[in-house]
C-alpha cells in the first residue's frame, strides 16, 4: 500500500521544512496539504486545532 501522494505537500517534523511528494516517512510528517503555503503553516494549524479541542473538552467537562 502506497501512502504518499506525489502531488501532496507535507511538513517534515524531523527537518522542520516543507516537502513535496516523497520524502521522510509519513510518521515524521504532518499532512498532506494541498499546497506549499498551507504545509508551511502546519505547526500553526496543529496548534490551532489543539486549542479548539481543549476548549471543547473544557465545555464538555472532561
């Protein structure tokens, strides 16, 4: 099974840089993203999502 899309953009956590197509293993990357600019914001996107989840958990009393 191939889990890398040749046209996708990724953010590599190991090298802290954007990758296009094949690169480091997916376990070391965030994505895929539709374009380079979005992949470059990967850490910000993840932080925003984490904040949203934490707020939801607080509202639900978890």
